C-alpha cells in the first residue's frame, strides 16, 4: 500500500504542477452523460455551452459511454483524468461503481461533482439534484390523480431495477400515495430504458389490468414508448400516460391525447447550473461543505445540505398549453 | 510422405518460417497495434504518459483474461456467451459473503469457486448431454444473471474490505497494476497450455474434426468439459478484479462483456468455427482494442463513433488479407 500511496502522491503532485502550468489556458469542464444520444443530456450540454459562453474562459467537453453502463463511464472518466481536465460533472449510471475512479480523479486535483443521478458522497464534492425527490414523487402521482377524478388503477413503468433516480422517485411516490386515496397503484414494471422493451411491458400492463386508468413512466424513454403502446392499442382517453418526459418527444402524444400532461425540470438549466457550480469549485471561490452556498449564474444560488447535496428547482408541468413552445428547445 | 507417388513436384517445405511469420495474422496485428500507438501519440499530448497508459490497460485486462480461455474454447469449436453473467453471479456471491463478514482470501476463493461451478454447469450440459454450446450458454447467460437480480434486486453490495481493493486498484511496482500482472501470467499460462502441451494439440484436433479426434483416442467430452471449466475459472478471476476495481456489486455488472470478449478473440485471428488461432494473436488483439478505445477516448470521440470504429476495424482486419489474396490472384 505504501508504494501505491507514494505513486499516487507523485501523480497528484505532477498533475498539480501541470495544472498550474496550464492555468493560463481555458478551464476545461467535462460534462459526462449517462449515455450519448439521449435528448435529455444533449439539452444539458446546451445549457453547459451557454454557461461556458457566459463565463468566457471555459471549454466544455461533453462526453459519455454508448450504453448506460458503469464500466463504460469508468472508461470515459479514466480518459478525462488522463487529459487532466479541471472539473468533471457526471450523471452516474451507478452510485457506487464510479467511486474508486472518481476518488482517483480528486486525488489528482480534479474537481468532481455529480448532477441528475448522484454518486455516493465519498466519490464527489457535491451533488446537484434537478429537483428534490419528494417533490418529484408527489408530482408524478399528482399528475395521474388530477386527470382521473373518479380514481382507479395506476401502474408504474420504470427504467431499470438499478436506476438510482427512478427508484428514489417511486419510493417517494409511494410515501405520499396515502394523500391520493382514490388512486390504487397496482404494480411496477421495468422497460430498462429501451424503447422496444418499454413498449412490450406497457402492452403487458394493458392486458393484465384492463381497467387501468393511468400509467406513470418517470423516464423519458419509457413515457414515449408507453404513449405509443396506448395509442396503438386504441386506448387513448381510457388510459392516460404521464410521468417525466421531454417536450420534443411528447408533443405529438399530448396533441393526440395519449398524454394529458407530464413534468420535467429544464435540463438546459441543469447543465447550466452544473457547469456554473463546477466552475466556481474548480476556481476555488466557493467550497463544497455542508451549509455552504454556491452561486450558479442566472439560476441564483444553491445551499448544500448535510450530505453536500443541493436541489436546483421544482419540476415543471407541460400540457397542451405549453408543450409546443418547449418542443423546439429540447 | 516420401513414399507418395506424384506427377507434380512437391517442395520440401511450403515457405520459409520467416516469410510465414511475416505474413501471419499476428504480424498484421502487430503492425496495426504499432500504427495505432504512433497515431495516438501524435494525436494526443496526453497519450505517452506512463500513468495514463497504465490507466488505459483497465479497458481490456479483465476482458482479455477471459478471452484467453474463450480462445481455446472457440478453437475447440464451442463458445461461452455466459461469461458476463458468470461475473455477475460470482460478484454477487462474493458480495453476500462480504456482508456476512468474510475476509479477503475467502472472497477470492468464493469468486473462483463460483466461476468454476458455473463453468462446470455449462460443461456438463454441453459435453455430457451433447447440447449445442451456443444454446446452453445463452440460457445460462439469463440464468446466472437472473440469480444475481433475485439476490440483489435494485440494491448493491458496497463496503468490500480494504485489502480486497488490491486486485483491481493496486499496483505491484510503479505503474504496473495487479491486473496487468494477472493478464501477463494468464497469457503465459494459456500460451503454454495451448501451444506446448498435448492438451493444446487435442484442442486443435477437436476443433478441426471432433469425430476424427474421438477415433484417434482423444477423450473429446473431457477436453471440452475442462475448457468450459477454464472459461468459468477465468470469469471468476475477472469477477474478482472488476468487483475490486468498482468497489461494489450490482446485478448489471459486466453487462455485455461476452460480446467484447468474443470480439477480442475473433480480432486475434481465432477462427470462429474452430480449429485455428493463437494466444499471441489474442494478446495483440486485446492491446489493439485497448489502444483504440483509449486513444479515441483521449480525443473525446463519442462512444457511438468509437463502436463504429471498433466494428470497422474488426471487419477491415478480417477482410483485408482475403481481399489482398484475391487481388494478387486476379
């Protein structure tokens, strides 16, 4: 272990020296997505670019693995460490599996924060939640309840069984389910964030529960697949699809009536805020300690709680009145 | 040979060993590896750094360990698609033992034992019952990972003893990682087994013609069973390394590893239908894959483009010699 320690110290010193030498150049902030090619993260990248323009001396490296695997993200982060970026802001595919690699990044002087989907506290300096889990959990069941005045059966279509986000939201939703006595949550199925599997799982739900009134899909892939499955089954008007989705992907389904309303925070704001926080932490004019506040440009500032986590804003509801307008944005 | 009467003149030997070596698959791979190495050093200032290259080896060491055993299995005309699932199960077994307070040596033995047991199960079904390897291992791929999902659900095992981290995060000397040493030892071990022992000759014989091999007195079933055992064992070794490196276990661990392992084997020049191939080729293929993914990672090439490059490389390396031969003939 002593060799390891010595080696790491040497590496940390070397990278500190090199970082010092590179200080005159732009600060490089890496935005690591769960996987590339997902609209949500592309939108977050837009926000990050906006923040970089505003700050002036920042270069954004937007990257991520092909599949939503922890192993893929470890490879990406290793190559970012090798490039000696100044900060890494990651939306994690796995709370724990990234910790050893991110610890190594911090030992080599890189600022590490997580956003959207968090990393265990020892693997990052702070975590930026897009909203708070209790608010989201309440919002998704409220959206379902608001559109079914007589009450009835509701099922959940989630991502994978190991998705940190979805599991927390569903847990919070179940906590407040008592406030909606007419809503009966009959079960949860997993579409693995794959369009075809989510579609098939929805078809299964429609067969298993013929009286189903609503499907809650707190995943942007699942909600589209579910809305399509409901449309194809000719059940528009009978089954309302709601949850969390992207306006651009959901606009058509809101128009057709398959989905009356859904919620999402603004991923552009999220990418913007994550970049701002990473910038201030890497620059050293803010610190990531419990109780500290960190400025994030036009989004105001966030206060860190005891787990050095912070919530950016409330989730935002999209329906027929505003979805078209946001569909062009993300 | 000398007693055969023929009208044609038969040369004493086909071509000189040197020219055969130069025209071999391994020589082609070596050229490709060197070319990629040079290209990478030119393309990125961060490439030629011992620590970065050391980090880069994690991109392939675990997969390559399994690839050696898989190469022998494929040479014998079988295949094992359950290796990723074996890692998941072995990792889960170690996780359960860890929560019960087992020390590092016990965890290692359990990891290896689980790998061997899974290999034996595959081997029994294929060699004993005569079922097709591809069908059996597609089945056990779901079976083994399914058990992990039942045990873990959406949970994770974390908090492995600090000594356990040595396998996936430790260094033997300077930048030489423990995984690298295991990789080299495995390469030597399998190289000797395949190229310098009777067992290796039997493996080739079975792959070329199992029936003829049986009539020559080779215990075909036993050899195939042992090859499955070895693949299981190496999956167990990889499970120890990967679990240690990620410091946690989730049922989705090592998802999709089987295809990457088979890709390395095929790129290494092993005939997918069996009968030919070498461990040197597999070592070089692992290096090529590692260099390509790390080099592209340093340039922040998106993972999607990276998988296109890997696919194109695979097809090019396989197709080029054949195209070359066609051009010369025709």
